[in-house]
C-alpha cells in the first residue's frame, strides 16, 4: 500500500468560467465543480450567476461550490434560493450555508426540522449541530 496521490484540479480558471456558458448542462455542472476544486475566490460571481441556471444539477453544483469556496458574500444569494420553490432540492443550499456558518440561516433550518422530507429534516438537524456546537 502506497500513499494515495492528492487529486489535482483539472483545467484552469478561465477554462472553467468559459465552460459555464456551454450548451451541454453536464459541462456547466463540471465547470462549477472544477471552480470549487481550484478554490479561487474569483469564481464567486460566475457561480452566483449559475444559481439561476435552467438545469437543477447545475444550480445544485453551483450552490455546493459556493459553500466550498467559503465566501460569506454568497450567503444572501443562497438564502434567497431557500425561499425560491423553483430552485429545487434544498440539500445543496443547506449544506453550503452550514459550511459558510451562516447564522442567518438558522431560522430556516429550524423550520426545516418539520419538513415533510426526511432528508431535508436530517440535513437541517446536521446543519444546526455543526453550527451550534
């Protein structure tokens, strides 16, 4: 058994930003993930724009990427999507807001403890636990 190599980010910043405009949604999703791997704060504005993509998988990848980048400036945008029933799955938003330690999200998380979806309840409970330890 050897030491596992650390995965290196694929592509460069400009390539990923260019791919955010690609016609194929999987390419846009992968670009969001690639930007998160690069960890470059310049990715925040283009990722915020991807929160409004027509495809849920792209929106979710953008939300997750924003949580990984750790920029508190993304919090209001993520909170706004919690109120938007058209965004889709709440999981990526909840996890990203918890990663960002967004105390503004705590009232939403408390409300989600009564959600009809068990996964949303579990994510909200975990987010509250992470944030209030």
